[in-house]
C-alpha cells in the first residue's frame, strides 16, 4: 500500500541532517568513549575509522537504496523488492521488531540523561563531594520511580516529535538540533582539554599502542561502527524511503558517515581528557559518562561552581538531544509500518508505540532496581534487551540487508539506484568498487563480527 503523496525530506541538507540525527546518539557520546577506553585507545579509533569507510558505508548505501527503491516501510521494502518471496516477506518483520525493541531500553538511558540534566540544573554535582558523585548514579538507577518517570518523559517527547510527521516533526527537529549539538560538543571539548592533566587523555587518543590490537578489537570496532550508523535496524531503510529520486545517495550517505565519525571523535576528545584529568580509569565501562563526567564537574565545582554547573547543564543537554534524534528514527520505523500496513493514522500509531516501548522500557528500567533479581540466561532484563539486539539481531539484519542488495537485487537495479539511472558520472565510475565491497567484503565482515562476539 503506497500512497502517492507519501512524505519526503525537503532536500539534500535535510536528508543528511535527519540521517545524521539518527546516527549521532548515545552510541557516540556514551558508548564510543568507553569502547575506546576498553579496547586500546588510538588503535581502536583507527580501526573504527577504516571500518566505517570500507564496511559500514557500503552497508549504509545498501539500506538507503533498499528504502528509496521500494518507497515504503522497512518490512514491505523487502517483500516488494523480492516480489513477495516468502523468506524476505518474513525477514522484513525483523526490521520492525529490532528498532522497536531497542527503543524500549534506549529511551531508558535517554531518561537517565534527562534526570542528570535536572540534577545539573539543581546544582547537585556542585553540592556533592567528588568521591560521592558516582554513588548518586547507583542510588538513582536502583530507585523505582524516578528512572521510570524520566524514561516515560523522554519517550513522550520523542513520540511527540514523530507524531508531527516527517517534514514538520523529524526534519524540523533535526535541522535545529544537529547544528546545536556540534556547537555544544565543541564547547565541552574546549573546556575538557583545558583541564590540568588533560594532556594524557589527548595522547591516549592520538598515540596508538598496536600491541592492544586483537581480533576482538576489530570485531568491536566494526560492531560499534554499525551501531553508530544506525545500521541493521530498519532506521536507514525507513529514512531512505523518504529520500527523493533526484538525490545523489553517495553524497548524502558519505555526508552522514563523515558527520557521525567526526562527532564520535569530538566526543572522544571531549570526554577522555576529562576522564584522565580526574584520574579515572578509561576502561570504566558503561558508567563512564554518568559516573566519571559528573565527577569532573563536582571537582571543578569546588573552585568554580558557576562554570562547572553551566558545563554540566550543557553536557547533559547534548546527550538528551543526541539521544532523542536517534530514538525518533527508531520509533519512526514502527510508525511508518503501522501506517502503511495497518492503515493507522500517524497519531494512533505513535500512541501504540508509546504504550509498547513505554511498557517494556519500564521493565528494563526496573531491572536496575526492584526487578534486579530477575535474571534470564544470567542477564538482567536490560542487559538481555541490549545483548539480543546489539550482538545478534542487529548483525543478522545488517547481513540480510547486504545480501539482499548484493545478491538478490539485480545488479542493474543497484546500479540504477546508485547512479540515478546512469546520470551521475562519478558514481558510475566508482560503482564497481562499491558493488564489490557490498557483495563480498561487507557480508564476510559481518559474519566475522558475529562469530567473534560469540567465540572470544
Ligand atoms: N546510531 C544511534 C547511536 O549512535 C543508535 C541507533 C541505532 C539509532 C539504530 C537508530 C537506529 O546512538
């Protein structure tokens, strides 16, 4: 069911901003720095950059092509382009399931950032002794009500933007928020590198220690790059379906990948020097930004309370905005499906997704507190959601997308999409390279990451 007046993004910049909005998120600010810290600093960063350019970018192009060619939601895209082959008709449902599952727990972390934003506004870090700041995190996440309320608040605003539609909701929000994000992260970076002792953090990001490079580093760097570019979750397929036939997808996709890379690196330089300046272990894990960064603000608050509070407010505002533009793209996948498949109105589809993601999200949130004892396969509910989505489903879906574009779609169709019917000479010239990466390199890489995750 495709309507002729299906919404479209309003031009090249709008496409890049919306896609970069989806890509730039907690993956860059929260996950990237601790992955760098756990996997050898600069060496990880270099592998990450190469993986993004040579593996993730072709996968990204594949997803945009599938979306734009089919001009429909992520589930129907596979069904339509495979002429309703039973395997692809079923596989397509995964593209709706995965982002919806991720939105459940992604919005929980979004809620944490909202709470930390409020904490910054009420000068909580300035009024807490630095040694006690990390304890704030533990008592916050293990309490029952506040994290749940913050999660629902974050999700309600996100769904509210999606309810506004593609052009006046998603596009408008990304247009305003993305430039602000870059400005905010640069301000935080400038502050961070000026801290006494920050130099070792900068050095950590610039001097690779090759002895740290193991097969695991490769697998994690590639996995991180997929996650960060929103691949394997139907989000880019859905946004691709809003891209006009006139757009040069090589330019929009490269623009998105480069902005995402740049933002991750800026976030690394904003966070690592602060971590080093505070004498915190860079491999501290997922708590890095919620425990270590406020520690820096608390310490600085002892001498410069106003500046420290202002920086904390800016920092958590950045995290919220980045998380929200990504969560918007997660919710939009389900919304476009419900609208086109079940004929629902946008508002109703949004309300339904709010109920589903809100409900499961509450369980994820409570798994840090009252439901801590509930363990499934040795994992808490939150960890289970994250593990199943990021380590299994995401990779399966990314593999299906590249195999589909590389082996199921006829070469002629892929060429036609990539070159806009042969009218883009540069694209035409590099097509053989892109097609090779898509057909051979990307699928092999995804399979390797998958097995490395299990075996190492
Ligand atoms: N790319 C987002 C981030 O870096 C996460 C995300 C994944 C968003 C998949 C949408 C779809 O945080």
